[in-house]
């Protein structure tokens, strides 16, 4: 028995049974150890950003941490961007990063780097056990941190000799408990008092966007309270049977207009909204000056309970919804959204990285079959395909729909291979507009409007055209290309009848549309 | 005129005229600024690891830094692994990382992270100018650091408001000079005294592996001195017209056997070799106990001059070489190496990430046309295609041959698209063995030999088979698949006659071979 056994066994005891792995030499004892734990599932990823993004998606669907298995500093570096998104999603996640043997570090071998410093830049907790005997406690602290409130990233840096070092017996650790900060009663009283005033709005985010949270939000809305929701939720219940709040607009100027009449914002389960970026002559604050903010629940609270407390005395009622229209004709961002909404199977999980191509999606999904929506919480593109992979693994057999714009898809396309390997029921729609659409917009917004040919060339994705369907086929995923709304509807229908992943390349007009 | 103008102008004055870019909103003023500097070339990369690896390859061929343009913490994170390789290659490189406006940081917007701490983990110098007026000096220090001896990575973190802030006039900076540490004369005398003793070897690395350095090494070898070279050089002149030293073996046990009789090692232009990884019951040191080490030149010295000093009194002579054999029949790692060596065009640049598939390459290339060999200096796979891209941009029209194993290729395949876009004359050979060959080997070496089905599945790349040629086509690169040595010879010949990139998928036997 060795340190790797202790690590896997302690993770298992803490509820971790899934490992998204891209191992190297320093992780070979961990990999070999997997053979001795048949109830721990190892999923090979071809790139570490796939592993970290998949662990994020898994946690969003299960509420439990998966482990990643990464190879030294470069492995953690490759996984960093999707860890950033996971950090912003407040999901539980445990990284296991193999490192050189303790006595080997001072030789400064080619793969040596300051893994601990690197890990601190993206982790709430960094553990670095130096011997097999230190592993059990390190894992315990990691699980406590990861599964606390809010969920967080804990990174265990495991020297190779701690992994291969022998131990006499495995130590077990108690299961952690998840504690919530109680609501501040004075704030709750204050919130109730101003709730029906005309300038008051309730801003919901985090766990308040679950089905249970949204049922309370619906009662508030029925009672005349304005309810707004955060722009990029970790997970939001959607579809015709759920209440769909008014979503805060991404662009600062529009969000400021949207919030211009707000005099009091009651925040439940999220954070006071701020501008995604700064822009010349545009304030970073989105709320009007003098607006009162009552923070009832952040990510340390039980936002669902608190939202129900707030809605106490508001009556429930039926959801009203129209059926989504089935589109035909040209494929545009609007008909694409209609196609998605009108064909969506019940209980689907949508991993949305459609960006500018998905501008009409939220509105159309309000009429669709019930689903969960996962969005880009940290702004680092390349999250969509990996999160779809993880959501499929953790989704209990639910269909996953991955909406992926071409620019974003090219960051982590390797996730497609793992979907094929694991037989995941994922429908990927690759939105081809041959452009960094969002950047063409942002270039104008920051006032950098010269628009010369050099800069334009930095934002276009044609020449050569990316053939997304071929990329997908190269990774072992059956793929087709659709040119019209009707073809997209047909392709979506067929994919939902087919086991395993399917890739649909949807040809949208070039650029912003 | 704004801070972006100052930045581009200062970079230009410091000899930087090439930018490998993956920009986002915070970099839009820099992108727009490129329109005003027609002698600065911007090259769009679809993923930041492509940009950083390309800057590495560019520096290896030109000796000058390129700039990268990266988007906040996640952009730097995605570029981290190839920056690690570049750091180990001691190449000059300047990162420009856009950041939120200074006043926006405290809002902790979704993309906020500790970019400075992240940059320190992989940079020799981190600059963070807070206003347009601080940019000129920051760039000056960055260029001084990057182009010093050894070459190094300098990272400039540029807040958006420093980029868009107005300035009255551009400041200019003096051009840096490159200084070398002088040789320690006593060590040189000592080295000369023991040079002809039977247990002495000269270990060459770094710039000593240039054509000029190898001509001195050849004189030593002709005089009976044993000359060994580092395993993973930044750049090594090769082919029949250059001296090919005995390469230090990658595997520690074999390297220890190779060095067993060495009593004195004279190091010129590299570092004392150490084990790449630690293994149970294998020492990290490769030299025998009691071996004397004379370090004549590290990366701060002019290793070429010092090697010539050392070889003073040794006579030059003609190179002896046989012509490389042209293979036929099955495609194996051996016939692949023969095919490469026998068809190589004169002056080619080889970016080698063939790993286990390239085991016979070094031996065969000793007989080939003259070329430069670029290898994986930092052990972080995914370097090959990006370095090939950068070498093509900086190579002055020389053909680039990129030898890329399937596992490694899947880390940064997006480089193929930039090759097509820029019309780079790159021949990529994708070595398909459907396996992490090196890990199958390493798993046995670390003693993790259980070899159960779960662990085996973590090391195999079949199911589904990667179709490398389709991945390449999806990125706009013409591609074909070859099954035999003869087909490979033909495909290589044809690719060398064709402008722009070509992809050749070479089907090797599965696993180690």
C-alpha cells in the first residue's frame, strides 16, 4: 500500500468518485492505484483545460467535487483558465497535481517550477503533503474547503515520492458537513419593508436560480416585485415550467439603462452586479448613484431558503407560457434560438458558450422544455465543451446540449474526443460565424474604432475557414453541417434520438448578426 | 496618441516587430494601434499556448524576442506551459498581458485574478505600468531583461486605461546591448590540463550547439576527446556537414551507464545533467560519485568563444558521413527516421516533438542535409506545432519540418490554422501510434506495473481513433495519411515542393515500437 492508495481512498471517503485525468510520469502511481478502486472512475482528457472544465461541469450537476489529475506546473497551467471559471462558479473541485519527488526538486530538472505559487493563484486552499503519512489530513482539509459554502477549489500537490512511498495502513477521515451562514434578520426585515416599493428590485443569482429558488422568485414577480437575474449563472433552471427572470444585460451601457430606475436592490444568492469590463467614459458601477443595496444572501448563505423567507406571504400561481415557434428558412441567431427551444428534450442540460451567436437564446428558452442552463461564469472562453463533458458524466443520463461558438470552441476542442470515448449523450452545435463576433463589438465599444485592415484581421476567423465538422470527426465524433433553420431542426431531432455525441456545424451569417 | 502607441513604438525601437496575438476586450487599443505601425506584424493565434510557443520558436531562429498579446489571467494561464518551455530554452520573449483598467480591479469583475502573481511564476521580470507615462520605461526594462544573457521572459501587464490613456508625445529608449560573463581563466587552465585524460568528457549545450560551436567540438572529438551533448537542446545545428555529438540519453538508468566511466565533466554552454524525473531506487544524479565537474560556460557566457578557446591547438578536419538510406516497406520508428533524413531539404528547421516515435531520429539526422533541430526544452508537451509556426515566421523562408506525436499534437493543434493563414512553408508529420507511448514506458519504470485495465485505458489513445489528418483539414491545412515508408518518402518530397503547410499523418504500429 502506498501514498496513492491513501489519496484515492481518502478522496473516495470524501465523496469523490470521478477523476478527470491527464497524467504524466509523476502521476503513474496514482494511475496504477485506480486499478485497485473499481468504484472510482477515471476519464482520460487529452488536454488539462478539458479536465478542469469537466470537473466544473460535473460539480454543477452533482453538487459534488470531481478530482482532476494534472502533471506538474505545466499541467496546472494548462488547466488554469477553466479553474478560473470554476472558481467564479463557486463549485467544489479538487485538483491533484503530481510533482517531482521531494528530493528531486533542488536539481531544477526541466519540468521544475513553482507549482505551489502557481496553485495559490487559482485555489482557495493548497496542500503539499511531503510524505505518505501527511496525505490523509491534506485530503480531509481539501474536501472540507471544496465542499464548504461557497464551494471552492482545493489543490493537492503530491510529490512523486509521497505517492509511491509505502504505508502500513490506510487512515480514514470523517465526512464533511456543509454549513450555511444564517440570514441577517435585520436585513430581512428591512428588505420586506421596502419590497413593494416601486424602485425596489430583487436580484437573484447563485443557488437562487435553482428550480426551488425560482419558484419563490415567481411568487415575488406575481406579486408585482421586479426580479432580475445575474447574467452568467453557474446553473439556472429554465423552460416553460420555471419562472424566467429578466436577465441583467451583459453590455454595461445597456445594463445601466436597465437599472436606471432602481432605488433599492435586494441581492439574494449573487453579488451586486458590476461592469464586465471597464470602458472609456463608462462607469464600472451598474447601479444608479445613491441606490440602496440590501445583501440578503451571498454564496455562504442558503439562498433558496432566504428567498422563500422573503417571498413569505406572496401567493404561488401557474406559469404562463407560449409554445416555442418552430423556425424555417435562413439560419440566423434568431432562428437558431427558435430551433433550439422548439426541439429541446425534457430535462436537457445546456452548456452555453454561444456568445454573440446566442443572443436570442435566453428569450426563446423561456418557452422550451424544462432544462438546466450552465453559463460562462469567469469570462474565460473555452469552457463550453469541457463543461458539457463533465455535465454528461455527472448528469445521470440527461441529454446535454453544448452550444459552442467557433472562436471559443477552438480553445478546448479536445473535449470532443473524451465525449466519444465515454459515449456521452451530448449534442454539440458549433456556431460558425467565422469571426470573434464579441471582439468586433468590443473594439467599437472601447473607442478603438480605426478599423484598419491589420486590426480587422485580428478579429476574423476566415482565411482559412475553420471546418468545425471536420475537427469533430477527427476526434471521433459524427458530424454534419447545416445551412438552414429547417436542417438544424432536423439535425437536432436526430441527434436526440442517437446515443453518444453528435456534432452539428451551424453556418450562421458572417460576423455579428 | 495613447499608451498603446507608446507600447508598440517602444517594442519596435527595442527590435520587436512580430506579435503573436490572441486578444480580448482589454487589448483592443493595442490591436487598433497595430494599424498605425505597418512594420509590426500581428499574427492571430486561436489559443494562447500557440502564441507563446510561436514566440519561443521565433526567438530560437532569430535570436530576437517576439511579443505575445494575451488576455488577462486566463490568457496568461493558457500560455503558461509553453512559456515554461521557453523559460527553459533561455530565449528572449516579451508577454503583453492586457488587464482590467486600474480603477476597475477592485470591483472583482468575472475576469479579475491576480495576474501579477501568476506572471511571476514564469517570468524573470514582471512590469505593471499604471499609466501611459510609465510604459516607455517598463518596456525598456522588459527588453533589457529579455535580451540579456541568458535570454529570458519579461511580462508587461498593461491595464486597459494605461493602454487607452492619452499621451502628448512618444518617448524613445536606447537600444539594449547583450553582455556575456567572461570565462573564469583558472577553470579554463584546469580544463585544458585534464582535457586529454581518458575519463574526461566535454558536455556541450546551449549556444555551443550552434554550427560555430560544433566546429570547435568537432576539433576536440578528432583529437580524441569524448564530446557529449545535452538531450533537449534549444537549437542544434545538425546534418552531415556538422559534427553530431553523442547525445545524453533521456532515461536515467541508461544515462548513468553512459556516464559510468566519466571522471571529469567539462560543461560548456549547458548545465550539469540531472535525471528528468526521479524514480524509486534510481539516483537523481547522472554522474558517478566523485566525478569532477568544471563549469566553463553556462547561459550567461559566450559558450561558442569558450569552446573555441578550449579547442585551441586541436586541428580541424573534414566531416565524415555516409548518405542516409532511403527506406521502403513498413512504416516503423526506424524507417520513419530514414524517410525524414533521406528527404530533408537543405537548410530545413526541424521542430521535434516526436517523443517515442522519434527514437531513431537523432542517429539518422547525422547523415542528412544540414538543418537546425529545435527540441522540447521544458518537458511540457504541446510545444511542437506552435514552435514550428514561430520558426517559420522567423526562419527567413526556410522550410520547417514539424514532427509531432499524436498525444502531444492534441495539446495545441490550433497552431495549424495560423500556419495556413500565414502561408507558412511547414511540413507537419503527425506520428500516429494511438498511445501515450512514453507513459506506457514510464509506468513500468516507476514500478507501477500492475497494468490493470483502468490504468491502461489512461494511456491509450484509441477508442476512438484520433484522425489527425481530419483535424488538420478542419483547420484549413491540406492533409493525407500514409501507411508505408515509401508513401511517407513520396509525401515528404511532394510537401517540400508545395508552398504553405502540408499535414502528413504517418500510421505507426500501435504503442511503443
